[in-house]
């Protein structure tokens, strides 16, 4: 079992399988950020599987594959097939922008994937393109918002249940779409979660002026629909989300308020970047370079010692408030695209 120095048991690992992404969301990446091809810096298939086996032996129970955009990783279906069969794994899930999900959903499900979280910040094609910096892109079939909607439909069809849709709410950009998103989720039968912008990386810090707290998001829903929001237990793996349902409806609505109401005391997760760094906390710089250990011939026992040492270093809480005080230039924290969200 992996227990940190504050008594929290770490059971959940988020694994970024690539730094590359096919979108350039404004709160996540800078427009100047280069998209590098997968190269030797990224853990290869065997290194990744070995590390995940070791994490599971140490007590990790749930693994979420993320990115960059995980569906861009070559042979992701093969990785899912191998990882889903590792002893000790209780659940394998994926976070994706769903642009390529229509193509892969059935194969991923057959390979052992259980659930997907899909990021969708707007139902308006123009706003979608603005947020993801696709403005000016030709409305080619199979790209942009239509591709994401087709990906969501495919996930529902193949039973990657419950499909969760995550919307990052930005004041003045997409906050007017909150009610439309509630209705969309209700019609589709997906679990909707509203996420506060987090000041992570220069792009995230740059969103500070558009921050909208979860309580205001909930108040908007209450005001728009005129119905009370009652606490709900919609999700056995709620993690950091708090759920509510509108009186008279079944559909649950989640909010993830990393900034306005941090949930660090119940944090049960760590993150492995595509380059093999183990990150203890989303809101901190510290990390353990597991790739160097792997590539200099460390034994399983040595890797386990390093992972335990990393767990010991997990801080009590994130330092988002500190980063907001920083100017964008001094916000040296790695971008969310590298951390995997
Ligand atoms: N490409 C995949 C996707 O779009 O879901 C996986 C990676 S993405 C970095 C994971 C999640 O992080 C997405 O839901 C995204 O909206 C969220 N995210 C990225 N930067 C963020 C920020 N500054 N604040 C809040 N959420 C952020």
C-alpha cells in the first residue's frame, strides 16, 4: 500500500501517454508551444507497462490514461489491452477530447477500457474553435465539434459507461452555455461536470480573469431552471467532484472546484508524465525522474523504493494561490498538456 506522510492512501495513477495534442485549448497550451513528435524522450511501450505493473504491485488500483491527446499515441488500443490485464488493476479509464474516439471506441472497449471522460467546453462550433484555437480551420467533416459529438455518441453506443463530459467554464467565453450543456447532458444521458479553470502553466495562469467559481456555476443553473439543486451521489468514483441534481430530474451535475474549495485532504492520486516523471501534486513543481532510473538499469526493487520516496514527498496541498500571484512569465509550472490534467 502507498500511504503518504499525511496518511492519504494513493490508489489512483493518471498516466500521460503522449505530450502531443490535436487541439490547442487556450487554458492548457500556449499558441507558441511546439508539437513535438513522439520520440525517445517519451516512455516506450515496454517501459510504460513495466512501470505500471510495479505501481499496481505497490497498491495502485485505478489507472487513467490521458495526455496530450491519448488517442494520438500509436497503438493505444494495444496498450489498453496489455495494461487492462495487469494483476491488481480494478479499473482502466481514459480522458480524451474525443476527436478520434468514433474511430477507436469499439476497439478500446473490446481491449478492456471501462469508461471515458470527454472534454467539451462548448456546443457552439465557433466558440469551440475559438477555445481550441481552430479558428479559420476549414469545416472538414470528421474534425472539430462534429467529430467530438460523434465521439461521444460512439462512447455511449459501445457502453463506455458512464460517459462523463467535462466542461471548463470560462467567464465571458463559454459561461452562457452552462444551461445548454445541462440540457445536452440530460438528453444524451451523460454525466456532466463543470470544472473551474486552474492556474497551471502559463496558459492556465493566463485564464485567471475568466475564472468562475463552482458556487456561481451552481447558482446560474438554479437561477436558469428555477429548480433547487439537491446533493446527489451520482458517481461511485466521484473523486474531486461534488454532485447535485435538479429537483424533479434524475440527471446529476458535478462541479470540480480545485481552486475555490480545494480537496487536497482526500487526494488519492499521483501523475506519471509521458516523459516518465512522477508528479506528486498537480499544483506543484516537484517530481521524481523514473525514466532515468529505468534507463540506467534500476531493478524493480529500486524503482519501488523511488516511488515510495516520491509518495512520501507528496505535499499536503496544492499551491494555486501562490501561482496566481505570479506573473505569467514567472509561472514556470509545467503545462497541463504535459501533466495530463
Ligand atoms: N486531451 C485530453 C482531453 O482533452 O481531455 C486529455 C488531456 S487534458 C490536459 C485533460 C483535462 O485537463 C481536460 O479536461 C482539460 O479541460 C483540463 N485542463 C487543462 N488545462 C486546464 C486548466 N488550466 N484548468 C482546468 N482544466 C484544465
